[in-house]
């Protein structure tokens, strides 16, 4: 059995734990600690051990998953006695590998991850980056752990994690924002709120399923729906005149810059 410890038991940690518990392999022994005991009763009922401290939680663990807010990463890790051979997996947004190393050990085995909130439904996607000192077994373990809540993609440059944060980490909010506007438009067009919301949600799910099921480029899929002189073309032409595509890309660039800023704010000088 592989022992996995969670420092923090918030929504993302809870999702990963649930995914591991539901895995058909049943090969993980899970321990967690969080000063907020909201999920303690539920997790203990599922066979998860709830430690008295972070240090107790990580004892003899093969992998330690850091699932705390970015501003808490430094004070938590600096008080922790973690062995350099233990795999440290961080899902704390904007916390760099160099900072994690500075707060633990120079030779610490580290994976930095960026999951997203659809992980709550095991429909997430996680970007992963590791130091060169990881063994293949540890890399496979990190992949298996994060695959419990969706797809995984490894990158070779840490800066790509900031890009992933901007694209998919924050991405669900972009789609929710678009759906909000679709609902508002439906209301102004005389549809009920319930119908507008159902239409927006079903359309979003259907479009995503079409994109996943097709090998065609997204541009082609859009063009297939856009009949010349039709209603869709009228809407797309308006968006192009208003440079909506430029605004979307600039918004994502802003999100990446914020991720970089967070790395500096919560960095290794703390």
C-alpha cells in the first residue's frame, strides 16, 4: 500500500481524496490534517485517518500533497520536517518550485501542479511540472494521484504552469461568465430565467462534447455552425467587430501575469 498525506482538506484536497478512495485499485492509505475540521467526520467515515498535526500526518508518507492557500505555504512548510525522499506535490497556486525547495530541502522531490475546479466532478485537468531529481516511480505516482480527478498533462518548463493556471486553472470561470451573459440575454429576449439557464447550460455541455468527440479543429467546428448570411454569422461578425477575441486573449494574459505576481508575493523570501 502507498501512504499519501494531505496538508489541508479543502475542496480540491477533498476531491482528490474522494477520487483515490473510489479508485478500483484501492492501494492508498490516506492521512490528512486541517485545522478546519469541517470534513473530518465525513473523511473518517470513509476510512481516512485525521492526524493531530501536519507533522503527524506526513509521518512515513510516500507522497505529501500540499493543499493550502498560497500565503500559508511558507509558514506551513517551514515548520515541517519532511524527508527529501518524500514526494512533495503542491497544488498551491503561484508557489514556485524554488520557493518550495527553499522551505523544505535542497534535494526535495517536488511536483508542482495546477488542477481546476471540475476536479470536483472528476472532470478536471491538471498540469504538472517536476524537478529533474524525480524517479520514474514518483512521476508515475504523481500522475496516478492527479488522474484520480481527471486528465493530466506534464510540461517541461515551470513557466508553463503559470500559463496553464491562466488557461485552465481559471478557465471554468470564463465559461461561467459567458453562460451568465447568455442567460441575461435570454431574459432580455423574453425567455424565463429557468429556460434561459437550461438552454445556456445544455448548449455549453453539448458544444464541449462535440469538441471532445471530433478530431476537427475548433475553427472548423465553429464554421460548421456558422451558415453564410445566418443568425450565427450575425453574432460572430458582431463579436469580431467588437474585438471580443482580443479581449479574451488579453484577459488570459492578465491571469498569467497575476500568477507570476503571486509567485513573487508568496515566494522564497518569506
